[in-house]
C-alpha cells in the first residue's frame, strides 16, 4: 500500500464560522496535494457544563501522534487553558512539524498569524473619530486566547491615545459565545452604568447578541448606540443593519498552514511565520453605508439553501430521535442508526466503541477509570461507500478501524460520550456534514445519548436478572430457595397435570445439624449444609429440580415413569452421601433422612399437599432411625 501524507488537525467548535473558514482552506490544500486529513474536533465550552466538556475534550486522547507526518493546531479555538496547554506540550514532544494559528508562544511551531491588533485599532479609532463616541463599552474574549488579547490591547491603546478613560466596569470578558453578549449587557445594567455611545465586541457572535438585546429594549442601532464586531461572518454581513466588523482571510490562513507543513516535509524552504492582513468593514451598525453593491439575489439563494438544509436536518433529527426511542438493545439501535446515517451522505461513517462501553460505571476515580478510552476498541457499525462492513476490533493506536487506501480523504473524529465518560467516538469521512450542518452537534449528541440509554438498559436488565437470581437462589447452598422452588415446581406440576403424568417428590431433612453447630461452630454447620446440597443436586438428573426448603430441609421434584424410581433415587442419594463423607474426613458425618413418594396430579391437589405427604414419609423414617440408634446404644 502506498504511503500517503497524513496530517492531524486539532480544533474545537467546527460549527463556528472561523473554524469553517480555516478548515475549508486546509481541505483545499489537501485536495490539491492528495494528502489525508484527520480532524479531531470537540464541541467543548458550548453548553456551560464542565462534566460535558470533559467528555468532549477526551477526543484529543485518540490522537496517535506517531501515525502522522504533521500537525495543524487551532488551539486558539479551545477555551480550556489546561487542555490547550496539554495539546501544545504533546505536539511539541512529538517532534512533528506543526503549524499553529495565531499563537507566537511556541517558536518551534510554524505560525500563521492574521493581523488582529491593527484592524481592531482601526475599528476603535473609526468609532471615536468619525462617530464621536466618548463612552465606550468593550466585550472581550478570554485573555488566555492570543487573538482576544491582541484585540483588547488595541482597544486599550486607542482609548488611551484619544485620552478617553476605560472604566473597568464597562469591560466584560467572555468566551466568544453569543450568550456572552447578553451576559455582558446584564452586568452593565446591574452596575447601574449609563448608556454608552458604543459597544465594541471582540467577535460578531457577541456583537449580534448585543444588537438583539438592545433592539428588544427599544434602542435603535446605530442612532442610539453603535455596535461593532470582528470576523465578518455570514450573519454579520446579512444582518439589518449590517454589522461593522473585520474581514479576515480565513481560508487563506488554513491553506497556508497546510502548505507550510508540506513544504517542510518536502524539504522546501519556508518562512517560519506568515502574517496575513485583516481589514475593517464599516457598515450600518456604526452608521456608515454598505461598501458593496446590493447582493440581495445571492443572499436569497444562500438563505434558501441554508434554510432547506436546516429543515432536512431537523427532519433527520426528529425521525432519528423517535426511532431510537423504540430500541431496546444494541443491535436494534445500530440498525436504526445505520438507516439514518445513510442520509448524511458520506464516504465512510464509523461508530467506534470502548471495550467497556456497556459496563456499569460509578463515578470516575483519580486513575480515570470509566472515563478514558480503552486500549482495544470495537467498530460495530462501519459504512464504507454505501457498503456495510462486518464489525471489527482494533487497537486504539490505529485510530481507524479501516485504514484509507488512497490520499485526499478528509475525516472528522467526534466524541461519543455521556457527561465525562467516554463511550467511544465517531468518524465521518469525505462529507461536508460536520462543517455545513447547523445540527451536526445536536445529531451527535442525540446518537450519544441513545448509546448511553442502551447501556443503561443493558445494565438494568443485568441487574434485574441478578435480582431474580438472588430472589430464587439460596446463596449458601447454590440451589433454588423456596421462591425458586415454587416457580420451577409449579411448571412441572402443571405439565404433569395436563399430561396425566406422575410426580416423584422427595423431602430431605438433615440429621444432627444442631450438634455440628454447637460442637464445631456455625462455619462447619454451613459446610455440612453445602455438602448435603451438592449431593441432592447431583441426584437431580433429567427434569428433576431441587431446593433448600427451610433451614435444614430440602426438596426434590420431578416426573416419574416407574415405582422403582423411589429406590433408585434414594439409593443414589445414600451412595453419594457416603462418598462425600469419605472425602470430607471430618469428625462428624453429614447425614440426612429422605422420604419419597410417587403420585399423580389433579385439579384438586396442590403441590404443597404432596410435599406434606413426602414430609410424613421422611418423618417416619427419621423416627425409625432414632429408635434404631437408641436400641443399638442399649
């Protein structure tokens, strides 16, 4: 098999427009050069749940760095600082050529830098000088993010250059999420601040949320308040008013990062850092006109495509949810998933499960048990170019259950987990679904929750079986207890009654248990009971069953064909009891009295009345045995 260049991409939130743009550029370069891309993507920091984030970020544990020729790191999209630092450390330790987006803290990496500071400075300067803003609020991303830091520093420097004070109460630090725009306004209001002239945001998602909240409160943008963003996203361009923002060459950045790695691998010279320019776009939200001609026709076409795809994905999600709710085992679930996965239209789709995915879990301990991936994985569902492949096991170090036999493949690794517990992961190959569908994350969540529900159902059934076993089994003697006997004997009794058959019933009572307990202790008494139970169990050939009926009382029930069955059963019982005693070599003997009857069954007879008859026979034998012992002593 030919060796194809393999590059890993590490990213979070691939449904965001920034990540979409950069990855699209990487894909363009990969397609031109026939290389394989493995994109490891988490949706961490999306739903404000630390347990959920922990499970999401574990997808990065799947990466086997030794299997790759190079790395592209979009660690600027990962909001969790320890996770980000761990990835950068592993990348540095791998010795692989690595390109990082907007991070100059690691001089060993190639860096594709998009100018943030200059463009943000132009936005702030424009708002102050052209529109006369004096009181300015700022909504930032996390300062652990180098892009957020650059944009914030540009804001501070421009405010200082124009001798405008920065009130710390007018600065809010978020995570680049739309919800942060709303949270920021709530904080500003709670602090009793006056209405600002402008709200400058570090990205479009937060800015658009601010616009929505202000407009719902009755403010007019930009007449009452100017709002600006950063990134020039689709929604920012097509909002009314259009958002004043910053255009960044995202696709070019992704393309150049990939090209850097390829040049390094081929021995071609390449600069260690590339800086790409970003340019401000002054439009309606600051009071400036649109810089381009009316593009309503293209907007209508793109909006139609967007809405149509969204409707199709919503239909897929709803149909999948209701169908999965009907499944009660893993096989049914996989059949349903396969049906809907085929609608996604991808070259290959794999569900990879941990070896212990269906086990009972407690809270993960400090060693990570119950949380990490297992060394051996299974792929119960593999759809390869429309063909269903047999399930297979594979080492986690292989990452893929089926290796690619060609170049130019783009694969997305997405986590399959429940809260912090890793159940496995998905691999989607050669499909735009992870990037283009607004519901990719929701559909993956739905599938993961379904796997977890099946896991719980499997364990619930196991628990029910175990409870049933405990309910019907005598734990000391490992045979039926009274509950188990009633259930099993009732079936034999009914069958015998329906077929006019005959029953054989033996009642067995242990001799001398109290003496053993009193003289040698209850541990020896328990051993004697276990040995007697094993003898009784050995006598139950064919359809016979046995049970511990009480403390030292036992029952055998089965069907009989001949009166000779009594002598055969009791002879077998005594012979095996002698064998056990010979092997046991105890200062006492395990002894028991047995009484057996053969009888028919009819509607006027109960199983317990027949047991009473067998008990009477046994009691008479026990009395004779005691009398015989007394006479021998005399």
